[in-house]
């Protein structure tokens, strides 16, 4: 057998192994590592959502401060005729309602959540050794003994349930964030309309 034949056979064997590796099922340890990575990504999304909610609160604080100063300055209100004052009051009232709505959505995005997922009808039941609320259900000694007897399949079921629970919490956070940023856009529009109203009647005078 010449070198070319040996090289072709080796390349063919590598291709066969590669195809087999890409199509085979993961072994239990690989599933454990992959689901741990998925859990890390899920918690990173949770952290990102919290940062986005805090940034929205900073924007709301700036908008509210500016709106409060503009609405409470007597010399600004003095430029408004009767019709203008009613319009300004309607804008300020609408702004206040939207601001309260945004504050509630920020709370919804930031509040702690509990979405427990219990796997049913699977080969392995979750070991309930990872999630903190499951952990504290046992005494320290029981928790230690449970770790001595746990099977890898049970840990993987635990991870699958936990990943699903965190994903549900993240979905709820993202929905609240979308509503929050829609509300902030409405606040910006109302604040701009209020300032435009003041500027318009100031120019008329």
C-alpha cells in the first residue's frame, strides 16, 4: 500500500469519525456541561435585563425632573392663556399616568421571580440539589447524604428543570422591559408636546 492510499484511508476515517461525532447523541457528562453553559447564558440574560431596567429608571428620573421643573415654574405658566393651561394640564396629567405605568413595569422587570419546573414522565427525576429553595428544604446532613447518592441523570434532570425555570423568568422580564420602554417613549413624546406648547404660547406673546 503506497503513501497516497494510506493518506486517503486516513482522511476517509477522519471524515467518518467527524460525521459520527456530529450526529451522535451527547453522553451524560457532555449534557451536564452543555446545560451548565446554557444556565450561565440564562443568568447573563437576567443580568442584562436588570441593567436595562436600571438604565430605564435613570432616563425616567431625568425626564421626571425636567418635567417637574417645567410644570412648577410660575413664569412659564403665566405665558399660557386659559385654553393653553387646560392643554398643559392634560399633558401633565397624561405624563403622570404614563410615569406611574413605567414605574410599575420597572418593578415587574426587576422583582425576584420563582418559576419552578417539575419534570414529569422522564427517565430520571430531578435531584433537587441545585436550586437554593430545594436545598434549604433539607437539613445540612440530609443535603450531604443526597449528594452521595445522586445519579448523573438526576443532576441533568435538575439542570433541565432549572434552565427551563430561568428561561421563563427571563421571558417575563423581557416582556416587562418591552412595555417599560414603550412607556418611556410615550413619556418623551408627552414631555416634548408640553415644552412645544409652552414655546408656542411664549412666542405668541
